[in-house]
C-alpha cells in the first residue's frame, strides 16, 4: 500500500515537472522554452514577436527605428532584444556614426527558421479553432 502511494506521488511530481517545463519553466537554454501547444515562448511574447517580425521583412533595423516602430521604451526594447540575442534569433552590431552610438539588429538564419516554425504552428492553431 505504501509503495503504491510513493509511486503515485513520484508520478505526480514528474508530471508536475514536465508541465512546468512545458509552460516555460526556468531553462538553461532560452531556445527550448515552449508552451503546452509547442509554441516558442521566446518569440510568442508580444514585443519579441514584433522585433523578430520587423527584422524578418527588413535587412536590418537600428535600435531607434525599432523603438519608433514598436512604440517601445528603451528599457523594454533592450530587454526583449537581449532575450532574442541569447536565443541566437537576432544579432546586434554596435558602432559609432560621427561619435553617436549606433545599435543595429539583424535576424539570423536560426531566427528566421524559428519564426517560420512559429507562424506555421499559429496557422495550425487557427485552422483547428475554425474547424478547418
């Protein structure tokens, strides 16, 4: 009887750990963050989706251009861009233009693949919701 209770408790604990991982629990590698539906949580956040989408249709964008486009604060844009950089979805190049700092972002091949995968998953979810 006690063995059965311990086994059940162990199974519940493992199930809880799996659920926590599925819902973006702490991970060593940001690229592995996914939701229960398999959506990449690095991209799924609104500001990061805006950043990576804007970079997907532009060769590159400066920090100032992204800030204007997304109507974001410096801190908010910086934090979300860093998360995308850590996942290797975008690259950041810093330089100076006549003594003025210039930060420029580009999407990586890995970032483009991740965005394509995310969009395909969202389309699948939309089709399921519509009953198609």
